[in-house]
C-alpha cells in the first residue's frame, strides 16, 4: 500500500487506540435504543413483508437486500426478544412460501441468502416447510459438481453461511466440503489467480478489479462493502462451523489477517471510506462497510480471537460515529452507499441521501450493534 508505507502497523494501532481511548463503550440500553429506533422506522415503512421492491424495476422482497435485513433482525431478536420481530420474520417467509426468487435450481448466491433466516426460524420452530426449498437448492449446487458460482465476493456472504447452517442442521459434512470448494475457487482461481490479495489481506470485488486495474492514486481497488461481505461471512461461518473441521483454521486465519488489514486503514473519525486504499476516491463517511467491520471486530473480541485492548477502542469509535453521524431521529440511516460494485456506485453518499435499497444497510447496522451489545 503506497499511501501507508511510511506508517508502521504498530504506530497506526497506537494512533487509533490513542484517539479512541477517550470514548467509552456505551451501556446496553444506549446500544439497544438506536437499533430499536432504526428497525422500527423500517417496519413502519414496510408493514407488508411480501410487498415487491420497486426501484428501476420490480423485484420480489426475498432478494438478497431484504435477506440481509432479516439477518440483522434475527440478530436483534437474539438480544431483544420482542415477539413482533419474530412474527415479522415469519410473515416474510410465509409470504414467499419459504421459497427462493428463482426456485430451487438457482445457483445465484443472491437468491440463496434468504435461506439463512429460513434456517434460523426453523431452529426456533421446526416446521419442515421452512427449510425444504433451501435444502433442495443447496443439494442441487452440490450435485452440479461446479465450484465457480461465487465470481463476485458479495456472494460469499450471501451463500457461504447457508452451507454452514445446513451442515450443522443436517449433521452432514457434504455442505462443509462444498462450501470450502467454492470458497477456495473464489479465493485462489477467479480472475486468474483468485480474488484475495495475500499481501494486503483484502479482496478484489471481482475479476474486473484485479491488477492491472488501479484506483486514481495507483493503489489496488478494494471496495469497502465487498470486503465487509467477506468479513461478515467469515464471522457467520466460524460462529457455527465445528472447530474440528479441517478448513476451520484457514477461515480463522483469513479473518485474523483481514482484521489487522482493516484496523490499519480506519479513518480518524472511526469510519471507513468506500475505497479502502484510496481515501480520496469518493472519500467520506459510509456505514455499510463500517457496520460489517464493527460486526467482525466485536465478534472477534468477544470470542477471544482479537485483542480487546486493540480492537475495542476502534470498534467503539466506529459505533459511536455511526449512531451520532448517520442515524436520523426518526430511524432513517444516512451515509448508506446504494447497490453496486465499486466506490463510484450509489454516489453521492451523504447524511440525507436515499439509497436505492434501504434494507441491507439496516441489516448491517443491526448485525454490528448486536455484537457490540454482547460485549457488555
């Protein structure tokens, strides 16, 4: 990283820790309140869980953007057992007959993401219809014999945890094995030599961004939310995958390496820019990538994987900044970059800008807040 070469990792960590040391981790009530506010805003705006989403065209509400929201809602429900949260999630599943956008033959990870919540709801109330289609879909992926489905790194978060959850649920290693095969292909082969840069410990979003592609400052293009998706996927996999699995240590090492890399490039205000190695290319505040990084930092600290003295100041500063700078009094979240694949998409990103989809930004925020809450 050219723009960081003169700064040692120790110095960066020291500076971040020093700057953040004046901030305290909020109380449980102070953490929960903004999550409730943001979530209630969304539930009020979308009382019909089956209503199609209309932007540039109409889409069903079981697509990945809404599925990520429900991941966040289920996380919130785990610490705030309000029946209306559970009912809202169940109603969403029932409105879609626990199905996937393009049926059980789809290999598109964006279609499969809803399965994460379907499985979580099945684990609460074991009704077979809740997991019938998602199980059939992933069984079809396994039977295909192909490992190249995740050609964009967002897909890792959308589908990888589904395999983990099914492997645990059915006590069947075939889901863990297929998950690793596809992950390894994306990491090591897509785009020629894989989408993971072992030097910087960050990911190119897809083959369009592998070198020689460069950002305006000459650095590699590492999109914040894309790396956030991978980081969150590793959290969700490691949280449920048996530690005895032969690939657990690789996932864990990738998580640790990404954690160090992300800590080095946190903004002074606690957030992250959309272009992780070029802070001047559409620089400014953005909370979807930030939320996913906070989610991982807090989970890593809670599990004893990341050093508390190093990462708690960083995640505290980030969480406080999101609540202070992005959350509107009515619960709307600002500084959410719209859908896309690179820094320029969904711009401008401001306090008042309305992204094309609001749902996934809230889901990321709820995932982050839930893990910060659990640290208390």
